[in-house]
């Protein structure tokens, strides 16, 4: 079980990652807006702008998902349920939390969850 000190360290990591992602998302949205406003001179320019816009959109979607998981982890810290597997109610190993601080499943349950959702 993670100590209060370890949980506070993981909380700090989560909050820093949250700030980084929020900044990245805003930057990507700004870039998509610029790409959409670009004055394309030919089909090649248009294709490049469309590709860049699509790629930025995919990245934003992935980062929004990670942001949601981070916010859920921060909420679990507030509720006192952080580090407890949502499937089996066992403690999530500290090593797993250090590798993925927003993990909500222990390693065994994560494998079951991924197998059932793919």
C-alpha cells in the first residue's frame, strides 16, 4: 500500500502532467485553427494542411482521454480510494502507480479489462 508521502508525490506528478496536457491541447487547438485559416495556394498545400490538422486532432483526442484519466485519479485521491483496483478492490502495486499514476486497475485486472474491451 502506498504511504501518504508516496501518494502526495504521485499527486504532484499527476498535477504536473495535467498542466502539461492542458497546455498541449490548447497549443494543438490553436495550430488546428491556424491550419484551417491558411491560404492554400494549390492542392498540395491543401493536402498538407489537411493532414497536419487531422494529425493534431488525433493527438488532441488522445491527450483529452489521458487528461480525463488524470482528473479521475486526482478525484480518487480526494476520496481516499486512490491505489485501489476498481475491479477487484485490491491495492495496485506501487511500481504500477509510479509507471502509470492514473492506473485504476491492478496488473491482473488490467489484462482482463483489455482482453474484454478489444
